[in-house]
């Protein structure tokens, strides 16, 4: 990523008062030492969004978004870090000096943007007539074509390649963007997309990260997506999210295809996103949860049915996003449905959407005759699998009741079934967690169809709380920082922050936000930094810190035990096994002492 000097970042932060900047977007009222208003990041009627002029941070008690002036602009203007700094610099009249670092990724964004422009011009030109007519026949209006930047890749082997080369882009970069393919001779290149309608895929920061392409002749496959590139990862992208996140609706509707999403937007359903033909991934859910609390899945019957029986759905349940399913009647896709039945019918279907768990229970019944004892047992087994994912007790109990009434099997028996499933799932998850060790990109998930890094969070709640205290209280930082080892923290993000905090303490300095922000490269890391800075110290910060550190210590010991256990199981040398077992015993003793310490603390604090 291009670098902006620390001095510039500092200058930008100091020249843009957060109260002034936020006031451009949110009506703020004074509330004691702070300012309060309606949160721009979630819909609410009573204000829970606070701006603290003294600490120069904002925080929302409703959706827990928070950060400093730069993270605010990143979120509200959908900009990446560099562009947010430029935006604020521009406001304050500061000239930006970018280091002459070659920006590996922004060149790809630039090439994609130029390609999208080229495809769009093609669609409007004479050679795009067939494609244009195709869109017209599917009811797509001109203003929709403009809004989504639809285009056409001409029926030639080098149309785009020539265009981009003339613009001065290097063949290697165009290939890295996934737009051209190396020929069999190993020297020449040709366009990846030919004679197709082009759908630019735009991320939530308004970068064009890839393309979808639909053939308009008989060429297969019908739909072609960008390959995985440095900036495009299919399982972590939602098409049309850049528009849908701004909708006033309190939920999203998720469809499978580009045309579905576009049709819905054109019909005024401006909260539709598309998952590009993949199943719903935890990364999708995480993305949506940033903006809204619920989503309705509107896949066609086959796809919805398939996803209801997929594995790994416990991950969705854990995200606490409210998920419902709308089954489109009789083998239609949402695009066809809304065009034939109209918006009103679609909205009615939306209102009739059922909770995801309920839908999965219905699917678990498919093909089974519940009067037959054998098939009834199969159903209870499947239903227990579904319900093992439900973490909310009230909901769980009402579903158990439902299954009991349906089958005539007593509730305690069903409950026992579910507990067994939960235990075996926990065991699986533990294995995953403990293997993980330190490397965020190297985790062995059982189900490996998703890019690892899209699944693994940056940090967890305990580490965040501990680091927030260490970052925001100089006194406690100075008291504790030297006693903390890096490997106490599980996530590389946290380890890096710890090292930096130690360095700051050594230098006997205060936190320099500009320096800290420029330590990290990824936008999500920079946002996390902002969030940590924005967190208020808890009532009793030292207690929170010590409790958190004890939890981290315990987790670290457990990780050590499971690593040793793996070694014991793999070792054939009895002496080594004995030695490892001895180590395990010692760690267990340490864990035990830790639990005594913890309960003593509980006693002290009442
Ligand atoms: Zn909020």
C-alpha cells in the first residue's frame, strides 16, 4: 500500500476536530462533557452515538462502532485508509506527500476501473447492440445500466488488452488483475472475457475489485467471475453492498445472481445484495452485520434447500445476525418473480419469510414419514444437529417443544440428543482452536473451501478489552506492560500492538495515534486500532485488566496442553512420552492454581 508519512497523518488528525467533522453528517447535541446524536451506522430512534472532543473519538453504544476522525471518514464515506486521509487533508488544506512506494494493489483498482469504463463504452457503441438489447429485453432500464456500470466485452481476443496497453498499463499488472490470460505459447496474452455482459463488482469502499460476466451466446459457462486475485476473494464479497448498505431498510435481502440484485434495486428494493453464486459464508455475514442486524435469504428453492443442510452453519448462528429464509415459489429466481408478480407480491413473500432454524427443521423432515419409528429417529437426529447450533436458550427451548410435539417424543430425550451433538461439535471446534497457535493465516479448518483468512477474526473480545486498558491508561500500562509476554496473546494483531505499547513505555511517551495507525497496513486493522482507541476505560480498569490477563493466561496454558497432547499421541518413544506427560501435569497444576487465584479475586470483589 502506498504510504503516507506519519507527520502528515498527525497533521491531518490535529487539523480536523472530530466534533466538527462528525457534525457534517450527524446532528450533535451537547451531553455533559460529550456530544450525542443518532448513530449514522445503524438505524435508531434514541441517540446512543457519542463524540468525545477531549479524546477525539466517537463511540456508539448501540452497534459498538467506534474510532477516531480517520476511521469515522473511512466508514461514513466508504473510503480506504489512504483515501480517508486524503479526504481530510483536502478539507484542512494540507498537501499530501505520498512516498514513492510502488502501490501493488491500487494499480489493480486503477486497471479495473479503466476496464469497466472501456466495457461501458462498448455497451453504448454499435458493437454492443446485441448486449444492450439483451438487457432491454430483461427489463433493465438505462439509468440502471449507468448506476451499476454495466458493460460489454467485445467479441475479440485482444480488445481490452490493446486498450489497456495503449493506456500504458503493464501486461503483468493486467494479468494480475485477472483480465487477461497467458496463451499456450507462454508469451502472448488474450482477453479473459469475450462477448459477455460485464458486471463490475464494487466493494464497500467503492473500489472495483473484479467482474462478473454473462455470456450472451451459447458459450459456457453462462456466468464467469474474476479469478481469485490480490484484491478479489469471491467468498468475501457481496455484490451491490455498496448501494444496499446505504438503504434505510433495517435488513438486507440476499440473492444469488447479479441480475436478481439489479432487478430488485430497479424495483425499489434497494437493500438487495448478491452472494455471487456461492453459499452464504461467515465472511458475508460479518460484512452484513456491520450495517444491519438481519437478513432475508432469497435463493431459489434448490439453492436454499442445499444451504439449509450444509455444514458449518453453527458459524452463522454464532454471529447473532437474525437470518430468515424466503422461498421463491415454483422454481423461479427473484428476478423472474419480481418481474412477473410485481413488487407487492415480493414484499408479501418477504413478510412471510421464516426464521432460518425453522426452515432447516422443515428441510430435515423432507422425505421422512414421521409415523414410521425408524424415520422418526432419523428426523430427531437431524433436528438435533440443527438445534445444536442454537445458542439462545429461550429460542432453543421453544424449538425443542416444537420437535417434541411433532414427534411425540418427550422433551428431555430430545434435549439429551442435542447435548450430545453440542459436545461433539465443541470438541471439533476446540481441536481447531488449539491447533491454531500463533499464525492467523495458518489455521487448519476441517472444512477448507473458504480462504482461511476470511474466517479468522483479527482479535477477540478478551484481547480487545485488555489492550484497550493498556492503550488508554498510561498509569496501568506502565505498571503492567513489562510483565506481559507476546505469546500471551493469540492474535498477531494483538502481539504487534503489545510490542508497540512496550516500546512507547520504554520511550516514556504518550500514545501517538498517527504513529500507531501507520504501524498497520490493512484497513480492517486500522479500523480495529481506531476502535480500541475509542473504548472508554471500564469502571474499575485495573480489575478488568487483571481478569482479562488471567483469562488469557488460562487460554495460553490450554493451548500448550493440547499441543503437548498432539505430540504425545504422535510420539513412539516412551521416554519422550513420559517427559511430555510430566509437562502436561505441571501445566495442569498451574491451571489449577490459576483457578484458585481467580475465585479468590471473586471473593475479594464480592
Ligand atoms: Zn451505532
